[in-house]
């Protein structure tokens, strides 16, 4: 399978982001990709909740979803829209952070809502409260892309190995981790986490990422992201590191490597249930 990871620097204007990604998908198809993947919050990366309220739409009305579905159909391309920020109609006003798998007919095959919210204090100057603006999902998803079982995750999910074991146990051979990783945590943990998830499950990991300094029309806090979209093989080798520049990055996957890695170290098959640790005196 030839895959294309789309590395972008999204701003807070969904129409501009859509035009950028459509052009990159055409390049991906011209380079022979069968499956293309975009990063987290492809449609709008913004630190302003009020701006998000003004530009984000519901799933049925979202211009990015409609435009990328049409592009996938025109190109005959499988497409993972890494995620979109979407209005949900929730009483508390929170959005969904939702990933979509789109088939080459433009149809939505399935979607996944990010489960783990990035609520962290990286430093006094860099704090995040994703749960203030986004509601968490509660359902793991395994689907198929071109007949290959694929498990879906988003960004901060990568720190929770139980999710990835569940995806592997459910048959996934490819894992997708679209992201908008912080530069600080990205430099420290991004590659090692993705390689660990690949090794633990014997899966390919495809992780398209946002990169660089993101343009803002609101004058709010400037967002920067780590970049370094990665493709990791089931044995843990990094097949692609896209660096920090936006672009289209194409890699061929030998899916037989999944069976080979699992033959050598069948960790999914060898896992056993166990009781929780006992605390206090024995």
C-alpha cells in the first residue's frame, strides 16, 4: 500500500485550509498514493474559543468535510481526515474532535471521536485544557482501509497504551495517530511513543502532524506544533520522518511486515489478564 502523509500548518480560516489540503491531495494522487492522511484539526487550528464558535460547523454543514469527501471521490483515493473540530449542539457548547475515514467513493466509512483530552501544564507559560472546549469520545474504532484493518486514534491518545492494545486485539494492522503535538512534548516524547505503540502491537503506525507557527486572525495566543509526521514499521523502524516543513510525504508499506513482527514477538497473543495491584500490608 502506498500512503501519503500530509503535513500542514493550518490557520484559523477553514476555507483557506481546505484549498491548501485539496491541492496537496492532488499531489499525493499524482505520486501514486492509494491512501492519504491529514493531521488533527485539519479545518481550524485556533486558541480562541470565540473564534471557533464563529467558524466551526456541525458535521452535516462542515465545508471541510464536504470538500475533502468530494476530492477523495474525484481522485479515487482513500482518505483519513485526521480530525475536524465540529459543533455538536451540546448544551455546554463543547465541540467534537472527530477523525473520519472516507472511501474512494467519497462516502464516510466511519468516524472516531478523540477519547483522551490534553489537559496539561507543560510549563507556566504553556498550559492546555482541551476538555474545556472539546467533549471526549468514549468508543474505540477499528475499521478497514482497502481491506486492511485499521485502528483510529488522535494525538494525546498515543500516551494511553491500553487503547492501542485494544485496537490490536480487535485486529488492527495499521494504527493512525493524526496530531497537533506541542513542540516541547513533541521533542521529548513524540517519536518514542509512536515507536512503542508500533512495537507493542506489531502494527504500522501512520502519524500525520501539524507543523510550525500557525497563523491567527484573532490576535490570541500563538500556537506552534512539532511537525515530524512519522511512519513507523511494526518492528519499530522509522520509515519516514517528515521534518518540520509542510509537504506531501509518500511511503510504501509492506503489510507482510505485520505478520513477520508478530511471528517474532507475539506480544498480543501472549498477554494475560491479571488482578489489580494490592496496596497495603500483604
